[in-house]
């Protein structure tokens, strides 16, 4: 079923009822006015994230080399599997 709204075309997508219920609970008290507006937002975020991954500047190999160099310089802890950067305190 297609609808026209403010010059934009829309289509209906079915999702499982339990999922719709969870989404409705999640959006209570937020700026989202409907289930559709939230799902549209989430899908746009997912798609834009996928586009960013395709436009990735560094290859995985480049990323590994940068991380190895940061570890060698002491900016990343060698012992942690998911490396965290060191936070430096400033004298203010």
C-alpha cells in the first residue's frame, strides 16, 4: 500500500508484532511521534553507516599498522585486546 505525504511516497512494511511492541516502549518519552518515524530513522542510520564503511579511508591492514605504531609509542596499552587510548591530564 503506497501513500503520498507532502510530496513523498511511502510504502508499508510489516514487522513482527512483538518487535513493534518493543519499539513502541523504546520510543516513549522521545521525540519520535510514531513507530514509523523511529524505524525510518534507524534504517537511515544503518544505511548511512554502510555507505561510510564502503568509503573507508583505511584498509584493515592500514588500521593495524597505525595501532601497532601507537602501541609502540605508548599511546595504546599492549595488554588489552580491545585497546584503549591513554588519557593525558593537562595542568589547567
